[in-house]
């Protein structure tokens, strides 16, 4: 079982920031990354809808023998992580938790900015983190409508993206925050722009901590793969495959042939389009 892959999923390409760090810290592990781009963004969707998507994606990854599932999406973690753990009690999950604790421990001004989606701010997970770790710290919670879509389109350094970021950071700068928490896995892909627009502010990317947690859970369960060779990644999208492959090259320098999965809307399930094509071809050859 230790040779089975780690599964990761996000509403889109944002979770690649987590995949990148897992690949760096655990380079011998195979991975399967699923981007549910046909349903992006998750942020404005209902909790029930996000849970439904998350459950179907988890089943899809488990069917591919994934030994651990990383919910590499803050919105899905907030909406569905507790539900997934209850639904799949034997499966180890690692989710995204806004890095309020390290921010509260390191801030000097006592003011911390948090960039996230509405669903993340409204979830029980965020409320729990704030209650446990943010005592005595002022949080400036800032939603960032449209930013995920800009990153998905590869518009990382364009003037409209920079203007958008500048607007989002204005109340955080005005409050004299010295620390910013990135509460969405897409946002690390514009971390340098955030640092330029908020000079001197510590910007916390949660991905390294998530990768360390994956390492810990695998060790605890005896699931770490032997450190021999390099792991093989598999990238799957429910959206446009050509655009997905372009973003893989742009964001994480992955030269790979991705694959596409197709949603069955009626059954809320996924199927591998390549597998379906091979089965159809085989059936035609037999007839």
C-alpha cells in the first residue's frame, strides 16, 4: 500500500501550489492531482454542492488506489473536510487550515490580514481556528472576488490583476497589518505581487506546512514510500485539457500529458475520458 499514490484535489489549479511543495518534500511519492475546473470557482457555491463535488472526487481518487487524500482547497476544506472524514472513516485526509496560528504567533503589530473566499470565512473550520489561536489579534478578513478566475486564466502579472490585488490589500495596509495569511491555494501563485504591494509584510504560504503534515500522517500509518527513484505525477482535469496543460507548464513547470475526466451530472460521479475511449475502441475492435 505504501507504493500507492497520494491524491490531491482542488476546484482548479490553485492546489498545484500544495502539489508543488509535496513533490519537493516527498519526491519519491506518486501523486494524482485532480482539478475540478468545470465547476470553478467553489467560493460562491453552497456547502451542500461543494460537499457533493468533494465526495465524488474522493471516490474517483480512491478508485485509483490513492492512499491519502489532500483536500488542496481552502473552500472545500471549510465546507467538506469534516463530512469527508465521516463518510470515509478509514481514509486519511489532510486539509487546508488558514494559517492563523503562525500569523498570531509572529505578528508584532497584533494585526493580521487574511485573504480568502466567502465560503472559507463562513465555514466552521475558520471559526474554530480563530477561536483557538487569534485571541488578542485583530484579523482583517478580506474576500477577493475574481482573483481565482484571474489566476486560472494565467493572468498573474497583468495590470488588471495587480489593480485588483491593490484594492484587496488597501484595508489590510490601512490597519497596519504586518502579516498576511493566504487563505486560498490559488493565491501563492501571486505571492510576489502581494509582497510588492505590501512591502515589509510577512506573507504566509500554508503549502510547506501541509506537505509536512502529509509526511507525518504517512509515517504514522506506515504508508511512506521507500526513498528510491522519483515519483510519477498524474494530472487530471474536468475542464479544458489543453488549457490545463498550458497552466501546468506555466505554474509548476510540468511537461506532461494531462488527462480529462467527465462528470455524470445525474449521478454526481466522474469517469476517466481516456479510459472510456479505450473501452469504446476495444468494443469496436471486438465487433
